[in-house]
C-alpha cells in the first residue's frame, strides 16, 4: 500500500509542471486570437501566428513524449520496489534462520558440562600458547636473521678494512721500494759523479801535465796553433836575436868526472839557464850536447827582445862565474862558457810528424854559432848587427872585424856591462 502511494505521488509531481505549461500555452493562444479578432493585421502577422501555433503543437508533442518516458520510468521503479520487497522477504527468512540457529547453539551450550568447558578452555589456552610459541619462534628467527645480516655486514666491513690495510701496506711497501730504488739510483749517480769528478780531476791533471810538457817543448803560441789546427806553419821573421852558449873544455872535463856527475852538473847549469831565459822572456830553442841555444823576437816579434837577450847573456855569465868560484872552493872541476849573439832574419817553426821541436833556420843561426866560437870564456860576443840595436843600453868593447868561416869578415863586440840606470 505504501509503495502505491509513493508511485502516485511521484506521478503527480512529474505531471504538474506539464499541466501548468499547457495552461500557459492555452492562455497565450487565447490572447493571440483576441488580438487577431480585434486587429486588422496584415497577412504577414497571420502567418506569424500560424507559425507560433505550429511551434506550440510541437512543444505539446514533446511534453507528451516526456510524459510517456516518465510513465516508463515509473513502471521500472515499481519493478525495482517489487524486487526490493522480495529481497526483504529473503532477508527476513535468513534472519529467522539465524535466530533459530542461535537458539539451538544457546541450547547446546547450556547442555555442555563444566568439564567440557574446561577442556575447551584448556585447548584454547594450549592453542594460544602454541601460537605465542610460534610467534616467539618467528620473532627469534627474525632476530637471528637480523643478527646474521649484522654479522655479514661486519664481516664485509672487516674484509674491506683488511683489503684497505693490505692496499695501504702494499702502497707503503711500493713506496719503500721506490724510495730505496731512488736512493740506489741517487747513490749510483753520486758515485758516478764522484768518479766523473775524480776522473775529470785526473784528466785535468794529466791535461795540465801534457800542457806543461808541451809548453816545455814548444812556445805557447806555436803550441796553441798546433792544438787548434793540428799543424804549425813555419813563419819568416825579419829581426831575431839568436844566442849560442858552449862550455869550454867540456871534453876534457868529461874525462875527469863520472858520467852521472857530469850530466848532473850539466843539468844544474841548463836549468839555471832556463830560469834566466824565462825571467827575461827569451825563448829557449834547444840544447845540443853542451851547447845551449835561445832566441829573442820569436814566435812573437818584439823590438825589445834584443836588449833582453843581451841582458840574459850577461846574467848567464855571472851565474857561470859564481858556480866556478863555488866549485873551486870545493876543489871540484868547473865549467866556463862562451856566449855569442847575432841578429837577423830567420824562418821559425816545427817540422815532421813526431817529436815536435821548435827550431830556427837561416844564415842568422849560423853566424850566431860563429859568434859563440869566436868568443872567449866568460865573455858575451855580439855581432855588429846586434851592437847597432843595443849600443844605447850596454857598454861594449870593439873587437874589430874578424874572419868568419865561409862568411868573410864580420865586426864583433864584447859586452862589458849594462848602462847604469837603464
């Protein structure tokens, strides 16, 4: 009954707006007819009214279709209400069944004895205990699993730390090896440098020795030219003063003295000659037996060399005289020397490939040798050519012209002493 009332109320609600709209439409149509009756409108207004009428008819049809739809929907709602009533009845039946079961269960519970209830309670407790034990086991297993994970992580961390320690140890060992290698290499280099320095020093010493020996054989300028180019070209010099010295009675003295003592005395005198020539910047040329040869103005031309070589000759004779007095005091045989000097042009240089020796060539050398032969013991005999160059510096005694073998007559002078204050 209630369902039908609800349906009726729904239908009235839906159809009321349609009736109101229809009433409005009818009143509007009546008004339009009244206006059409009272007005003389043109045919166009009639046509407009006709169109409006058609429009109203269309809307009426639309309202009727909507009414039919609502009626269909009302029917559907009625069927749904019927279905809900059927479900309610089924639920009522189920509720009645459940109530009956509840009554039965309550009745069975009342019939259970106290012992059964205790057994059930005991079983329930045992089940709860088993559940709690199982839960505890699960918790323990989870804890164990967590601890295993922690242990695994710690083991991994320890392995990483061990690996890092091993790596650091390896790096440290490698660094030690590298440092030791560097030290060994540095020590080797240092020892090599010491050896190089040592050998360089030895080489330098040997070089100095070789240089000294070479300079003892050759003049410095000639030696430099020989080292630079491997050869020294012989050169022509316009004015060179050549000195020859010879010991008087050397053969007789050699018969009286042992060879070693003779050579020692000769070496002593020649060394002193070398120092005298060096002090006066005169170039020693060579020794031939007991003869001593020197020259001034070679290998570097020097206009003052003629004065210096005469001065050196006087110093040489002073040394021989002093040595003579010393030997006489010791009651020993002694040397006396003749010295001769001539000035002229020469060719000077070295020849050959082995045992280099700086030497002079030319007629000037021969005349200088003749000046020495024509001299007297303890005297310095110079040619007139030399005299013209040094007469302002030395007091000389004229010996006149004397015959020279294969050269004719030549003016000669004994040099007595150097002019004071010169």
